[in-house]
């Protein structure tokens, strides 16, 4: 081989060797730093620019601060608007009140009537010149019906047993709901109900008489049998009638009363007050038929027996003034009323009276030890508050 060809081959061998060496160097594995950079480039892409990333990092906090500032500004503006609005409304309120008062101050806004405007009312005891009272009594009161004034009151709100003054409520319901011309038949239960010493009008089972006759015997002679016949006639039973009595008592404002029967014979849960009796009696005297009855000196009832026989019965008032057993004081006319007596209630009486000028008064005494004390105290009370 020639020298030229030998040098050419040697040069080729050198170049091949260099390429091999270069390839060997290029095939070396990258160090740790290079691997981290390669991995980061793979994650962020081949066009990753660290400078741009640092720039974005600087911009993001600025955007957050700007957004928070904008929200805070909006909240402050809305709060200010609300505050100004409520301040404005608060300033307008006095104007509305003044305008309403100007338009309505002199107008009569309530067209009804007050419950107690026609009643005598006292919240405590009321003394009366000339009447010292009696501590042995359960209660007493004197009421000026025309002037709506309590002239005397002693324990008028104390709950007491009423005895036959109960029949005032029975009479009130009879006048309010009954047809006085209607004929009523006496039942067996009505006359078999009572003890022998009870006050009776002499009714017998099967008797027929008008409701008016029954009412007169009830009020004047205080017939317990009459009370039961009326109760059964109007409500079907004593129990049903007692419920009606309690309902009507509440409607009259007699809120401290509770009735168990229509006659007043003693029961533990049967009670009233002197003031409640005033309320009930005050309603009764508004009916002229009631006034006519209590003014009677006697009444003759007509009864038709079960066998068709007819008989009469005379009934007279039980209060001593109407019966002529007690004298009213000068200047006082006792028209009539209702009495009541039991061992538990003592002696009681409710009266309708007129003074010398014809002015009406209601007087009540409850719980006297006997009839003598009852009418002695009542006469003194009337003399001090009604008499001339």
C-alpha cells in the first residue's frame, strides 16, 4: 500500500475514533442537577421560563389585595347607605305621630259602652258616717243605684254562702229565658228532693201551674220546690240549670260566685259575695215584672192537681219589712227583696229601697247571727245612708 493511502486510512481511523469518543461522552448519564432540571422541564414544558414564573408570583398577591379592597369599599358604601336610610326613617316617626294626633285627637274612637259605667264600684271597704258597722256580720253594702256610688262596703268581695239569696239568680234566668204564661208540670223529683224543714210552697207531683206562679212563689215565699221545678223546666235538670247560672253570673261580672243548685240549700262549693249579689239584683230590678213581684204583700197561686182538681195557695214575702215585722227608718221606703237563712250562711237579706225623693238604693246584709240582728243592722244602715 502506498504512503498516501496509508495516511488517508489513518485519518479516517482518527475521525472514527473521535466520533466514537464523542458518542461515548454523549452517552454518559446526566448528573443529579441535570436530572432535576430535566424533570422540572418535563413538568412545566419545554418552553418553561423561570423568570416568567417569578413574575407571575409577584403579580398574584397584588390581585388578591386589590379584590379585598374593592369588597371592603362596597361593604362600607352599603353600610353607609343603610345607616343614612334608618336615620331618615327615625326622624320621620315623630312626624307621623304628630300628624296622627292632629287628625284624631278630638275624635270619639270608641263607640261602645264600658262594662262598669252603669255600676257601683269600690276596690276596698267604704265607711259611712252614722253607721259604725257590726263585726259579727259576714258582709254588708249600700249602693246608690242612680249615682252609681258605693255608700258603704264591708267585706263585699268575701266569698260567702248565700242561702236563699241564690234565688235572685234563679229569678233572673226565669225572666230572661222563660215564658211566664207557659204552664209547667211538677215532676216527682222536684218534690221529693227536700228535707222536711226546707221552705216549700206546697207543690205536689203532677201539679200544673204557670211559670209566673212559680216565680212569685220563688221570690216571695222562697219556695225551694219552686226553684227545682223552674230549673227542670228551663234546663232539663238541676245540674244543667246550675251550669247556666254560672255562665250568666260571669256575664254579669259576678266572677266570685259559683252555684251548685237553684235554691241555695247548703253545698260546700256553692258560694257568692255581697258585691256579686248586688250585680245580680241590680239586673233583676231593671225588669218591671220583678219590681212588681217584690212589691207584693202576698200572691195567690192557682194549682191544678194531677186528678184535675184546682186549688190555690197564698204566698207572702219573707222579709220583715214587707211582712210588717220590722219598721223601716224615716225617709226610707223598702220595696222588697230576697232573704236567705241557713246555719252556714247565717241570716241574709237583699233589699230594694227608695228615699224620700224616689231615688233607688240597694242594701245588703249577710251573715247576721239571727233575724233580730239582721234587721237591726239593716235599719241602721238605711237610716245612715238613705233616710232623711
